[in-house]
């Protein structure tokens, strides 16, 4: 089949088997490697992307569901000011990770901050429920996203 969709702001056309998964299209056809094939079963979050603004596991999205939709990967998101807020928050809080599930961690952080710029610790912890990060503990992740929220508030409103 031929499928048209928007990928990181570009209109694209792909010829593919309808059941082929988005993660394979991203990695094999476009060299977008930030979404990682961890479990390929919707369990680890390492393959997270935004699909029409919602977090999804790219390992679960077949090509036939992509028509007319908008996909943003970590590579696309990393071009934004919002990404910079999160990267600085993570680094400021001393988060030191292997990077394997950065797509899940960073896009999950953005999904939270896009709707709540003053999250509680519990809300921060809940934001990462879909990500099984083997090298970060939940409390450190929550602290990192709270630091990113503070940076975002200062950028947008000039105060924390
Ligand atoms: S590879 Fe998709 S959720 Fe684990
Ligand atoms: S960054 Fe999540 S497994 Fe290492």
C-alpha cells in the first residue's frame, strides 16, 4: 500500500506492507533511530513518538493506521524550545542515563508539561508510567521533570 503522513513537519509518502510497524518505517526508511525497539510489545516505552499529539508506542502502530496523521519523533521534537527546557531540566537535576529510552522519557515529560506546568511529584511520577527505564529510578525522573517545569515557567513567564 501507499501511505501519506506528516513526519516531523514534512509530507511524506511510503510504499509499505500495511501491517509494517511505524518503528520499522522510522528506523529503516528514514534513519530515525531515537525510537528504539525494546520489547516490540507496547511494554517498555522506548519506541515512543507523538501521533497527532498523543504519546504512542511506535511498535504497535501499523502502517495502515498512519494515513493523514502527524508523527513527531524525538529527532523532530529536539528542534524545539520545549525540548531544550526538558534537556536542561534533566541535566540540571543530574540525570545520568544510557539514553536507550530517551524517546519515552523526554516525550512523556513533554506530554505532561504541555498540559500542566506546575505538576506535583505524584503527577510527575505518573507521567512516566509508560516507560520502563532500566537505568533511572522513578524519584530521579520525577525530580528531573519538576526541574524542567521550573525552566519552562521561567522561559515563558519570567518566573518559576
Ligand atoms: S518497543 Fe515499543 S513499547 Fe517497547
Ligand atoms: S535511559 Fe532508560 S534504559 Fe537507560
